C-alpha cells in the first residue's frame, strides 16, 4: 500500500469519520486515510446511548447549547455558529439517516440502532474512496520538512496535513506533549456516586427530581436523581459530576452530598407545609402517603430517619420531629465514598489546552497543518448527545478549513 496521503486522520471514531467524509465531500481530489489502532472502527458509536447512539440534542441556539459544556463553553460559541445541532440533523438527513427527538431533547436515529450511523459512515467513506487502515498503533508523530510522518507498529505514513481524533488516549497525549502541546491532566467526568446509607438501602429504582450540592463548595445541580444499588445516579448526579470533575477528583471522591428531595422548596417552606399537614390531617398516619411529589417508599424512609415510627399520627409530631423531617426533605446529607463509571460512556475532562488551538479552524497554534477534533482537546459535556455534537462540529470545521487550504 502507498503510505503517502494528502491527509491522515489518526483515530477511527465519530470525529475521525465525520472529518474525513466532510473533507473529501468538499474536495474529492484529496487522498485521505483513517488510521485506527483497533481491529474495528466506530466502537464508541456502537455502544453509545445503550446501542441506539444519541447523535445530538434538540438545542438549536449556540448560546444555549454551550451551557451544556463544563469545559469548552466559551470556545465553542464560535464553532456552534458555524455548525450546530440543526446542521447535524440536515447532514444526516442528506446522508439518508432520519433522526427523532425524544421527550428529554435527546436525538436518536429513528431505527433506534447505532448500526444505522455506522453504516452511514462506512458507506460514505467507501463511496468517497477514503482508506480505512485498522490495526495501526501509532508509535510516533513528527514533522519531516513540509510533511508530517506517522510511525505505526507496521509502517510509516506521510501526509501534508495531520488530524488527530483519538479522544482520551494518554499515549497520543504524551506524543503531543513531546511536540510542546500542554495537556490538561485528564480526570473522569460523568460518573455516579457510591453511597451506603440506610435511608436508600432498599429503594433501588426509585427517582425524584432533586437539587444536589457538594457540602462546603459552590457545586450544585438539579435534575432527576435515581437511587441505585451502589448509591445515586441520574441526570442531576451526572451533571454535578461533570461540572465538578476536577474538584471531586481533588477530594478523592470523598465528600458530603446535600440532597433537597423537594428541589426548590426551602427548609422554611417545608416546615410551613408540615405544620399545615399536622393541623389538617391530625388523625392520619404520617408515613402512610407522601404529601409531596415523592415516591411513597422514599417518603416513608425519610419519615423513619426523622425518628417517627410507622403508627405515628400527624397530631402527635413534636416540634423536633417536624424540624428533623423538614431537614431530611430539604437538606439530607449523604456521605459519598467513591464513584462508578456511567454505563460504557466513559468521558474524561482533560486533553490539549484550549489556548493552543485556533477555534476558527481547529488547527494547532504551535504547529502548522496539525488539526484536532473531538474529545482529544479539553472539552467535555454532560450526557445527552452533547459530546457527539462537539465531534461533529469540530470535524466539520477542520474539513472546512482544510478544503480552503489545499
């Protein structure tokens, strides 16, 4: 095989394929290769969204969309004005893939099968003559005169322009660090909290819309909180983990989580409601039915945690018991001891320092003809299709920039 190309893309994932396809569509004369270290390509696409592939999110205003990115919010504003969620829908539609919007805004192929996205990409690369070379573990990258050289475990490739789309790959980050790029230390993002607590011990599967806060910090988030067999998960927890990725890493994932099971309801408001209930339902049993929008079993557990027994009537509650119950409802404290990865969708905060990238082109500010797309840079988002949108947007911008340069 001839190992000389106009463009080499290292990384056979979502960003790599999207960049390659858009590049050749804009300039069909270009000779492009995708190098992938594994035996197969697009593996993260395959498993994402539970095998359905959460392609993007139905948020169509760039200034709103950037708010879902704990790292990259400022830098992505310009790129999203070039290629946003609506453009993603149009792109896939032109390539024969129809997307649908779910109630929470996430977007999937109507087939509900990630293979639809994979087939779309493989079909396009074949049609455009893009070479896919698997089993190529990159050993080094360096500049030789006007060319980039990529040495793999099998051979040496040469190209005019090199695009790195390897995601969270420490080995590649080390190589880029040797080329003087600053690598922001990667830490996990999007993880769930390990909590052992009698209040939630037998409540697996129950959920409530809650506000969560890390005690002693400014970190807080709101969203559906899901009780699991290992602790707490759900969109609210994942959002908190994303925004707090670095701070929680520094805490070694040992901290106190404050939970307001009533979301925006304050302690004082909860107390007023409980006093009204004591007056209006004096002869009713406290734990029998939740007076709030909480699952009955969760309400019962919080009642017991306030030292109120199962037969106690509202009229018999002491001021201390009312106070304890209001506290349990609006400011329950849970000790977090460690984390768990959220499904297979392992996301990291970290990567190439954003100051070293030109976000109009995604080109390195340190090396000409070296470009980046996807999660290789220090950009990450909360769950919901946002990380893929970053891959599509950055890949499109690279392709657009290269088509004007060659």
